[in-house]
């Protein structure tokens, strides 16, 4: 059996890519949640303060 240092590097790289993708998804989720919260807060404030 020949040793393949390449394989280990590839696996490490794949793990890092997977971790990066997960972090990206987390950032996107947090950003979208924050946007939704800000939008609903703004909407509620506007509804409360508009002269009807």
C-alpha cells in the first residue's frame, strides 16, 4: 500500500470548504432574520405613529 499525502490534504480542504459554507449559511440566516425583525419593527412603529 502506497501512502497518499494528497488524500489527507484533500479531505482537510473539503472539511474547510464545508465549514466555510456552513458559516456562510449561518451568516445569511442571521442577516435575513435581522432584516425581517427590523422590517416588522419599522412597520409596527409606522403603524403606531401614523396619523389615521
